[in-house]
C-alpha cells in the first residue's frame, strides 16, 4: 500500500496552545471508526481531546482532563496514550506523571472515572477484544498484562515482555514506549533507547528484533527513537521513527524498512513531520500521525 505524500491537518496546527483549535505536544492517538472521530492525548495541555475525522470543525472537544495539571481524579498530568475499552464505553488513559492508568466514561464523564492501576511508570496502552489490558512500564523496562477481571483489583500486572533490567539483550528492553498486541497475544514493543522494535510471542522468555537494532541512524535498516506502533494482519510493522521525522513500514521478515510518509527533513510542510509520536489507521487504511512538535494531527490518505 502507498499513501499520498501530502498530509491533511485534521486537528491542531495552530501553534502550541490550550484553545480548542490547538494542541500542545500531542502523543498517543486512537481512531474510532464507528463514531468517525479521533481521541488525542494532548500531553502538555493535560487533557484528552476528541476531534471529528471529517475535519469540518477546527475545534476539538475536551473529553478528559482539561482541569489543570494535577493529581485529583478529575485531572491529568502529562497523558501519553489513550485508547477505548473493548466495549467503547470508556477512555483508558496513560496518566504518566501521576504514575497511574485511569478510566473516564464517555457518557457520564463528570461522575464516572476511576484509577485502574497505580504506581506504574506507564506509557503505551493496548486492550484486546477480551478486555485484557497491556501497559508498557518505562522504569521497569517491561510490558505488563492485566486480565479483564484483574483490572482495578490486582495491583501487580504479569510481565509479558522485558522485565530483566535495562539493557539490549534479547530478554531486555530499554525505555519501552508504544506497544501493539495481536489476537494471539504476540506483543510488539517500540524499544526506544535500543532503537529497535521487538516482537515477543506469548509466553516467550525473550524477544526477536523485527525492525531496527542496527544502531542510531537514518538508513533504511535503522530507527532513531521509535514511537507509535501498529501491526497489520499480515505482520507488516508500521512505526513512527520519531527523530528521523518519518513513518516506516517493515514487511514481515524484512531486513530493512521503507519510508511510508515523511522522510523529507524536519519541518512543517504537508509532506514533512516534526518528531512524530502516535500512529493509527482508520478502517479505510488512511494513516493518522500525531505530529508532535508541529502540534497537529496529520491524515495521509491511501493512494
């Protein structure tokens, strides 16, 4: 598949600010095809913003946080990722600087919110169709899993990737950020400081390098601080190669990737990115990128 080289701004793009037509360092994003909207972890505004995919309105809607930086139950503190639960009834948010994962109901936002997990250096989130929650723990260099019935009850998750200290061995991670989990519970991890993407089969004691791992650089076999991560049904890996200002695709078994969008230098033109973080697709395979330092969300249509 190929995408148009020029992106369309569907949210933000009006400088770093806290108005409803602005974002400030957006991180994780989640596309809801049914509602035709996108949820954005608007990190430095300490809020989650919802925007329509049609781009018909410049203004987003605050659906979580937005009550100042803090640790009250109605506040967020540098949220890094956001997803919907398996029933699409609630937002689940990586409230990173509060060291917690929280849930905010979509319908009854003012009253229905709770802390799901405490005392975790949370970053990336993923929930499977069974309602099991996976969270990357930056400080413990691990990915942890909570089964549906354990969420909100069991304090400690089960380590399902990493957790063997900080390092670059195949059983280690170094600052894991975004994650993706497939239907077989194979876990993919953006292993940021190791400049690689790791793949851990369910129950495995170590992972496999499936992208990068060739040191820091901008060659097609290298990554420089991988972030947002999506894997399609045939095993193609899409990763936000943040410090190379590009989105890469590594086909299953490939020794190098190809540039999907960006890769035209750091900048704010429609064919450029500036430290991309979050990554998502809609049902038509249009590509959405949280273009962090341009404070915008870009959509690249399938070509």
